[in-house]
């Protein structure tokens, strides 16, 4: 028997899983993602750029969204409407407090600008043949200090793209048509993928904002308004157009605002500026229910409110009810909490309940930020010779080539991925994703494997994957034109291989359980693929040709030149150079403005890329081993050794006692360029230094030195002693980054756990660094309500992008790492 994949994790007992693990091998491999498991991922808040935007992960289907605003005076309404996540708009924190991709979760939004706290609950109900049903509950509570009669307009909308239809069922035909709906609003719909369904927007609870102005006689706020429109498909994602002439930037939400504008114009005509209805009547959509591919449903409340959206697939046995939501929310949040403690429980000294809340919140936002994107991408494939970047001054040629604007639209493509930040980077980033998936794979292996597969499916025939995935017009609307174009010779750190490595770790620890079932079952196996070794291998076998093509693409496009400059090294082949650099940046490296050799030179060698290639090669070796391709495994082992040897031969600087980039000087000699910082410890961070490496002592000393990399808030990106420390953009020139720090603390832990000359030093560094990192992210979260893109090494303050719950969420894993000091070591924090 195989594990009951159809069930969600809370229902699978550890015992069942362990039993199934041993029996499964006898069977033929089943599809890795069976229908029930796959179905449980169909719906989600997969429009993470919105505060609350649901959709299925299907190319053209149903989209929903939520808008709200305080509507108390004419002056402020224009700034009050919320829809897409934005930075600095009176938001005092928002996000998922608990979220699981299979079952749903709870989000709270502290909207101080509107004096409102909003809760959005979302739960799924499996059943039927079309991917199940779901329910959402939207609840608003005036914040402490807000007036008790706070007036809030709320609009929920549903739209359908492509084939399919939606129709608002007109329950109140006849004379009251204009006035609005009483009771629930029902929308019937169907699409080819979802079949037939019914969506009910409940009457809800809460006082409606009625008033005595005569406008209320024709269209009473005690009712619900429904406006159904048929709009051109490309514009469907734009639910808000500029209503106000002076806010030309707000080009979303077009349709909603044009409906409101019609209402406003009519009121101006009817009542004149002097006798206008109150704002809460004025800012209402038209009531025009019927057919259309977009339906807006508006309610205007006074004080607290609540209503539900119930989506029932007709193929399911029963319709979802409000009571179902209540009981399901209870059960999923409590099983979320239970399971969180099994999988990612913060370890001492982070034992206070508040740390657990913090950890759950960051993790839930990472998972709740997973999105589904579909659309075309802008790519420039006009491979001019200048793109080879082999000439001195190549970056000027590249700039000229780019200016010719040869880009074209490609696709459409689809991508299922987590994202770095809902307000600022609501789309897929290749190197971020590897870091995102490290906590996620502990929680849900199958989900992780689906995301990995989705990324590798984007690969072109040469093996290239664009580093930033800006798919479709909605995604492009957030990105300046010059950053939209992707170039097929540009790489990015291959971090998805860190995740494949973690997957293989899980497989091998499962395999070792076969011979020794004393150990507890690793909780990562609550998902099916990893609990079924044959299915897991089949997944890797299916993916392997893509992985190979991708690997070969890196080797053939990002190679570095050893021979032309008579460099001495163990291997004459293994050296690497990022393409796409300019004097100021190597955006492709991910470490944008980190100091590099000046001026750029085609003879450069980059130690970070060399280290990534070492990590990638080792991971390929382990994958080849796992699927029993011993020829390939032997080949990768050779390359790995060559890389490890060449890192020392080409990048170790004896004087500086550190790893450095290399370039060619005015005398055509190869020389090192050393800017101490993350670059100098890359071979260590990527796991390529053995615990008995001769270089390890110097690397640890550099990390531990307060005059260089060590700060109370984590390891700095650049040494304090470097002349460029903190200069210019100061993006990767001093701030503390959590993704790099995670790799550092993880490697230091390995040294601390293996006997050797550096064990003692590593142990004390590990304990301090772990606390410094957690405390920094935690304190800033307490103060500001947000996780941040990076942290100031002097003050610990979070900086740059707000609500950066992408790789900063790795702090969840750091908290779950072991405490090496035991009870007596330090006090509880
Ligand atoms: C899983 O679901 C997606 C859509 O959500 C679909 O495209 C895919 O084919 C499904 N895979 C399996 C194995 O059912």
C-alpha cells in the first residue's frame, strides 16, 4: 500500500508513513503527484500581489480579489482603497498567521490608514471531480481608537478569463432591481477545467451604513450591489482605474472605479456639489447584475462586519456552508499549530510563545506567498557577437546591443513559485526560490517538488532559465521597462540544487530508517513522494535530462579562461565568470554591487560562481547516484574534485589569507582582487571546505573578526575594513542578508558538530551567530510589523524592501536548529 496521498498531512499518521515506506518499493512506480494530492493544491491565494486574491493554478480561469476603503470623507477616499499590496500606505503589518497550501489558513491585515483590522480566512474542501470547493470569510473590526460608526466599503470581485462563464443570479427581479440585493448573492459559473460551480457571497453580519439622504431611497445601503460587466480579457486583472484625475499612477482596479465614477457623475448631476449624498453612498458601484466575465459585489458597513464567499464545485456532494467554514478554520489552524511544532519548532533559547508566533507568521507568509503566474515573457535573443563578452570593453558593446531593443515576447509560460515580497517583488526569482524552498521542503515535500518542476519546465532548448520571471501584463506592470528584458546568456546562482540536495538528504535518511527503525520518522515525509522511494526516484529520473541540460548550459556559457593567461591550476578547465557584468554591477551574481575587479575584464574569474558550480556539481553527482547512473556520477565526481582543487589554486590568496576574485592586470598577468566579505567565504558557504581543510581556520577567523565581517546583527556582506564598505548604493556593501547568513550558520554548525581543530571555536561562533540573527529579525518584526530585505549591521534595523518574507524567512530554520549549549548554557531570551 502507499500512503494515503489524498489525505492532507494532518490525517496521515507517522506509523502509516513508516509502514508504507517499506512496502512501497515492491510496487511499480505510481505517478509522483496523484490526483487527490494535486487537487489539494488547485486553489490558493495564488495572486500574492493582492492583499487577498484567490485563483486556481490554471492558465485561464477564475480570478478573485478584494478591495476596501474607509469612506467617511471625500478628501481621503482616494488614498484609502486597498487592493494590491503596497509599501508604506498606512499598513501596520499584514500577512498569514497560519497557512498551509493543502488546507488553507488565516490572514490578518492591520490597516491603520483605514483604522481597520481585517481578517481573511480561506479554507479548502476536497471532493468531487473538479478540484474541490472552498470558503473564504472576510471580517473587519474597527481598530481601538476608531469611531464606533467607522464606515467601510468592501468590494469582492470574481472574473473569468478564457472560455467559461459567470452569471449573477438575479434573486430580486422586478421593481427593486436598481436598489440592490437583499440576502445572499449567487453567481453561477462554469469553465472547461473547473466544470460547473456556484459562488455565494453571503449577506453577512454587521450594521449597514444607512443614512437619511434621499439617494438612499433609490439605492439603499442596507442592500448589496452587484455590477456585472463584460470586459476585454487583457484588462481583467486591472480592477481599478484612475478615478481621480490627480492620481494617474493608480492605474489598477480600472473597472471598479469606472463603475463608481458613473454613480458619482449621476449624483453630481442629480444633487449638485452642495447636496451630494454622503461619501459612503457616493462611492458605490452601479447595481447591474447579470452576465459578464467580471462581477463586483459591494457592501457598505458601519462598525464591525463579516461575510463569507462560498465556492462549491457542482461535482462535490454538498454545497459549502458558513458553518463549514467555522469548523474547518478551527480544525486547520489547530492542526497547523500541532504540525508546526513537529516540523519547525523553535529550539532553545527561543522558547517563549512569542517566538513561536513569529516563526509561524514568517513561515506562513512564505507559503502563503506562493503564486501562480501565466503569461508571456520579454526576451532578447539577438545573439550578436558582443554578447559573448570576450573582448575588452565588452560591456560597452553589450550596452549598445541592448539599446537596439531586439526583444520579443515569448511564451506564454506558466510558473508556480514562491516570491520574495508581496508588495515589491510579487513574481518568481530564480536564485531566491532555492532559498524559499529550504523551509518549505521540511513542511511539504510534494509541494516543493512541484515548484521545482515548474521552474525547470521554463528552460529553453539550450538549458537556460531566465533569472527573473515577469510573466504577463499584470506582472510587467510592476517592473520598469529596462528591467523586463531577459537575456539568454545571463545566469543566476543555481540555488534550486540546494533544494534537490535537501531532497536527497531526506531520501537517504528515509533509506537508513529501513535498516534501523528506532529513529523517529522525519516529519518531512508527511508528503507522499519522499515516503515512496520509487516515486521519488522516478521524479528525479524524469527531471534528470533537464537538470543535465541546465548544468551543461552553465558550463558552456559561464566558463572562465585559464589557458589564455597561463594560469596554473590542477585542472585547465574548471574556472567560471559571470556574464552580464558592467563596471558597477554583476546583477546576475545576485550580489549586485559587491566590489569586483575594475575595470571589467574578459579574463576575470569569480570565486562565488566557481563555488556555486562546485555545489551544483556535487548535487548532480548525488542525483546521478540516486538514480543509479554510475557513469555520470563518476564524471561529476571528477569535475567536483577539479573545482575544489581549482578553488584553492586559482582563488586562494596567500598574503591576504582569503579567497578572492581574479583578473588580468596591465602586464597581462593573472592577479587576485580581494574585497573581504561574502565573496571571500563562498567556498565555505557552499559546503566545499572539509572540516579538516587547511583554509578553514582563516575563514572562521575572518567571519569572527568584529573589525571585518562579524556584527552583533549577523555577518556583514563586506568587511568593515574594505575601502568600499558602506559606499554608493550600499546594497551588498555592508548590510546583513539572511540567505547568506543561513548558509554561514549552517556550515559553522557542521564544523561545530565534527571533531577537529576548529570545533571549539565553531561551537561558540555558532551559538552567538544563531542568537544574533534571530534576535535581529525578531526585534525588527516586533517594532515594525514586518520582515525586511536586509538588516543594518550597526543598528540591526530592517531596511530596503518591506514585507520581505522570502528568504528572510530562513530565520524559521535558524530557530529550529539545535541549541548546542544545553540547559545551563544561556538564559531563555
Ligand atoms: C496537477 O494540477 C495541474 C493544475 O492545477 C495540472 O496542470 C496538472 O496536469 C495536474 N497533474 C496531475 C499529475 O494530475
